[in-house]
C-alpha cells in the first residue's frame, strides 16, 4: 500500500495508460479521480474500482473545466497529466487545425493542470507527473505535431519543477517518457496509416528490447513518482521505452 491515503487525479483515465495507472493507484491504497471526456468508459471504470474511485468529466483544454473539477477536491496529493492525442502527419501533410488541436490537448492541458493544481498542493506538498513521450527526444518524420508537443511537455516539466522548488512548495514535477505502448491510442494511429502491418513492424523494430510496452509498465513508474519514495526526485525524465530513444 505505497500510496495509502493519497488523493490522486488522473486525466485521460478512462482507457489505456490512464486506466492502468488508476487501477494500480487504487490497488496501492489511493483514492482516485478518473477524469476524462469519455463519460461511459470513465463511469464504468470507477464502478469497477469501487468506493475509492470516482469519475469526473474533464476536457483538459477548458480552463473552466479544470476549475470545476478541482473545486470538488478538498485536497490533492498527486496529479497525472496523462490526457493526450497522437496526430499522424509530416510538416507538409498536417493542417493548422490539426496542429493546434494537438497542442491544445497535449500542451495546454498540461499547463492548465499544473497551474490550477499547484495552489491545492503547495501547503502540503505533492507530486505532478506529466506523461510525455520518447518522441519528445527522438523525432519521427510522420509525427510532426506530436513530436513538438511532447518536447514542450518535457521542458514545461523542468520549468514547473524549478518554480516549485524555488518557492519551497514541496511539490515535485517529473515526466514519464513512454515508448510505443499497446493502447487504444496506438490502435487509432495504426488505423490512420495506409499499411498497419508495416507500421506496427516498424514500431517493434524501433525498440531494442524487441516488443512494444504494456500499460502496466508505465503505471509502475507512475506509482514510484507518486509515492514518498521519490521525495528527492524532481525535474527528471524517466524513459520507459524499451531502449527506443537510444
């Protein structure tokens, strides 16, 4: 029970990485707010996890949405900024609307989460965990907007960590950089591609460990960063990517 009595909010928690983290957090003793725009899936997960989980509808791009959800939290010990999208397209292919939407979800969502959660945490301390990507350090030609967005998340993590440390808030801020993980979002990217088998094989080939990752492996790192075991860890990037960023 490494997270006993901790209050945790996870965005994009109705499926994929977010759902895996929510399950593991509850198993470790935490109370979890499952925040997502997918109401049916989010409510089903909360029901599955029992009394220490509840669902809150949250569009991470809306400032008012963050304020409404956080108004219902008496305290918060951990925030996981996990909500994100992946848009397939090179710099020539992608449209301006697609680029802006990618940044609204992946960058603005993280900014708003950090901005509005810090006041809830700064009297007691806490942990901010931003889900970035190995694509934030190792660019790919057909993920132009995603590369840029996740690089921004990594650098924002450093800035938030320095700010909170300099103010002695006791708030740590770290980033997890997953490689390709078997989740619904990766399935969506495959469906956008012209040759899913070739794309999937290329993904596997890009991971020296010889396979894609599992959501539970990202959840394990999130448990560490959420726990008091990581009390001396801030401003760091944890690559859980099967060696792909090498």
